């Protein structure tokens, strides 16, 4: 359990430093049902639980964004560390039998009542709980050293808290802080390939995504940011939300600390609908304002099909014409969920499929996304098309030229490219040639003679309206 000082002696900048410190520690340990469980408590005059003891890392990271607030409810002004230790102890004693119990206290001052504090530490250690402390600044109580199970870690200032992450992680896990093993190779690849990229995350924010699911998305993105090489000469990252309209949650940012300190609990009032085109347009505008020498990457998290497939088709087409890479993280399932056919024509990098919903934005999902990001930012630069591909607004023939080997798109679909998987053996898909031509014959015989590499001979003789 992390027990964090929320008293008046800590200003807002220092409070943000503490939040980032706790987030880094959470990211450094292997949280799972059979390994580490984590909870967070804030204290001042009294204490409150930010999150109970849990095995879900995303729940913890989400709570750091949404619940790491000492004003709601107001906890007072003093430093009654005993209240925090007692609450943390109660959670640990309800935890798993046989698991090591550990409290990490983060404070900058003298306890408001030393006798109460000493008694609470003794109650905790007396039940077998290991108590350690990170003491910030010169005002932290030296007496705490005699109450903890291991020597406290002294830190000069809140700004220097990041230097203590490895020390605390060593005591927590007996290992140095490093990206989790499944991530290591892709993180190293991105760091060593010299990638310079501007990356925009586009998050689905419709009311159909409840607040817990929204926080899961934010935690997923922040966990990616935590291991990516975000820097002035490497990756710059921005974040967009969308529903009917779009909202910039974060401009392109080169500071990892600044990104991790942002709270995205408020997605904005964006209206009803799944206008993915508005989010993509906002991301494209964001990337156009980025660095001239940087690759452009858009990563879309979505679970619902768009309100308007035609607008989605044209918007993604325009984006890809600029040379941008597009990656989808597809979340969930259901009658209106995105399908592989939906994103086939929109992405340039194979999509990540979190099929079981937001709960499945797990280590595996992060590892797959990092692998896809590595492909996007480390490949050889491409030159954007000078002109858009030629459009062929050709009507479908009145008679099916080969009923045994042609397939018509069902009404309501907007492009042959989206239906590539529908073509039977021995046929080919017309793809971009019929972009936005609903109802066209998409699948034509694979060996039909043609005077054009895209259009078959029988189509070239048809009249178009």
C-alpha cells in the first residue's frame, strides 16, 4: 500500500511530483492476481483510499488520474500520518494469506502527533507488515527512522523524487526498474533505430464508453508513454478524444513527465455519435503542426463502428495520402463493434485486437501495440503521394458478368476496400477503384484480361452515370 502525504505543506507542483512518483512505482512492479497487489491511501487530518488493494494495474493507474485528489473530499491541513498507516494496514490485513505485506509512506514533514504516529507504525509492524518511508526535504521527521522496518530513503526535494524510483523498486522487488520483459525488445528497437516521430493517440469518448472504460484507455496510453522514448529528438506525443466532435486532450508534447502528469479524467462534452472522422481530422491537424522531419503516426483506440462510413473512408484516405502511418487498437465486441473488415482499408500497420474489451488492454495488448509502433516509426521514410489515386466513378454493370465469381456489396457499405475478405477464391477485389461507390461489383475474375492494371476489360466498356 502506498500512503501519500496530502497536507498543506505540499503545494500543487509538489503534489504532481508525488503523483508521478507513485505512477512510476506502479509501473515498475508486476501487478497481477498471483504477484503484486497494490492500493493507495492519501492522508492529512484524516485519510481516504484512492483505491483498495487490487490486482488490476489499470484500475490503479486510472485511480491515480481520477482519484488522486486531496480536495474531494477535503482531508484537512495537518500531517496525521497515523490515519494513513491505519487505513493501509486494514486493507493489507484483508489481503491474501501468505502474501508479503508492505506499506510505503511518502511524507515531507513531522507528524502532527508523534505519539499517534509511532503507535500506528508499531501496530502495523506488530502484525508482520513491512513499513518503509520516503522522506522528502529537511523537515521530514528523523524519528520515523526508528519506526520503520527498513531505513528510510531520504530525498532532497519533490523534484528529485524520480531519483528514488529505482531505490524503492529495489526494496519492493529486489530488482532495478526496467520495462517489463515482454516490452524490452520493442522499446530497445524504438530507442536505437533513431526514430523521430510525432504520434497522436485518438481515443473514443462517446457516452457509450463509461467512465471506468474511459480511464482504462487513459491508463493504457500512459503506460505506453511511460516506456516509449519520448523526448525532443525522439517521439513527441499528443492525445485527441472524439465522439460527435473532437477535443485536444494534450498537444504534441516532448516531455514524458508532462504527459504523465496530465489528468484525462474529463473527456470533454463532445456530443453523441461515433464520428471517428472528427478525431482523425484533429490528429492530422495536430501532426501537421509538428516537426517537419518527423514521421507521422496516428493510433486509434475504438470499439464502435463509425456513424458515417463514407466520411471515415475519405478521412482516412486523406490522412494516408500524407504518408502518415495508421494503427488501430480495436476494443471489444458486439453487434455494432468494429470488425477487421472495417479497419482493413484504414490502417497501414496490422491492428491490435483487444477482443474481450477494455479489461483486455493488458500487458499483451501493450506489447502488441509497442511492436506495431516500432514497425511504424522505425521503417524507412516514405514520400507522400504527389497526387491522390485516380477515382473511377463507374457504375456497376446491369448484368453480373460472372455470377459464379462476382460478389456485390450489401447495401449500406461504402467501399470495395472494406470488403476485401468477401471475395471468393479465383477472384480479386477492386479496392480503391470503387472507393465510396456503394453497391458496385467488387469481386471480379482474377484472370480477366485488362488494359488497365486496376480495371478489367469488361468494365472499361461500360457506360458510367
